[in-house]
């Protein structure tokens, strides 16, 4: 009976995965159709495949500059989140100090509060600091939104590690900094990969803040840059789908490449002797 249930679960998961992938396939093959064909027969397959549409979409949409901007913002945000969350997760999990519970509560609130609850004040602060139309206007809020989840994931992972490891390091004369650098960082690599992927996906795909804070065309990221394929009265869906395919595939490939590490990080991992 258990084997039958397991097979049914696998079938259900497979169907769900297929349904999740269908929009991506539709987006990909629609880029080979004309706008008229997309409007009249959106579900039919294209009659021919002309891959020059991707080169055309890259050139017409100016995706090169948008990709550079997204890469800088995403990379800087991910680096900040990894550094701060790794240190904070280690400190909260293994070091005992006054106010640690209050800090955990504060970061938990960061998981619960929607961006709309603090957007007005954040907008005013960026006005005062003249941060609008700079990359820091995106990096700062992206990092702030990613840090609470990152700290929670890393703290949970470190909590699952045997205390004897850290006690042995302390007995051997290792300082907290040495323990963090030489013992903890190599062990929590799956958690760091998980945090890095989630942070990169969030920063790469974020649209609202990028739309509101960046008006300079040379600083726009990919999500807002794709608006160049739409005008007030018309949208070039063929070019838009080609551009979306090019900017979506790298993130999917990144997730697939590190899938095992992500699963290990989410399930808190284990230490094998």
C-alpha cells in the first residue's frame, strides 16, 4: 500500500511540475511566432524556428546594459546578504549574549512585514539621502528584504550541527572568529548556496522598487528594461517573449545546477562522520 501511495505522489508531483513548466514552454515557442499569430492562435506551435529573434530582441531592447545593471545589483546584494547572515546566524545560534532573543524577534518581523508597510518612510529616506537613481537605491532594500530569511535559514542549519564540534574547537584554543572562518563556513556551504540562490532570484526579478527608484535609463535593471517592448498603444509580444526567455533561462539553469545544495540547505543537512 505504501508503494502505491508513493507512486501516486510521484505522479501528482510530476503532473504539477509539468503544469509549472508549460508557461515557460509557451513563452519560448511564442517568440518564434508573429504578433498576429500569438493573438489569433496563442496555443498553436510555430511553423518555423528563426533563432535570430533572440539576437534582434537583445539589440533592440538594449538588454546588454540592463543585464550588466542587474548583474551588479544582484551580485552586490547577494554578497552583502551572505556575509551578514552568515555572521549573524552563527552568533545567534552559538554565542550567548544579552538581547539575542530580541534580535531574533526583530528579524522574524522582517519576514512578516510586507514592503507596503514601510515603503513610504523608505522612499522619504532615499529622498533625504539622494539615493534615488543610484544602484544603492535597489541594493539596500534588496539586502534588507533578504537578510531576515537568510539569517533564519543559516541559524536553523547551525542549530542542527553537533555542539561537540564547536566545543572541541574551543578546547583546542580556537577563537570565535577562527571557529566561524575555518569550521563553520565549510560546513554550512549548502545553507549558503540556498541563501545565495534565493537572494539572487529575488534581486534579479524584483520589479516594483526598480520601477519607482530608477528613472535613469542607463541604470535600469532587466525587469523594468523589458518595458521598452511595450508602448502606450501596442506591445511587441514576439520580441518580449524572446527577451523574457533569455533573462529567465540563466536563473533556471542556476537553480537546477545547485538543486542538491538547495535541498540540503532547506532540510538543514547533516554531519557525517
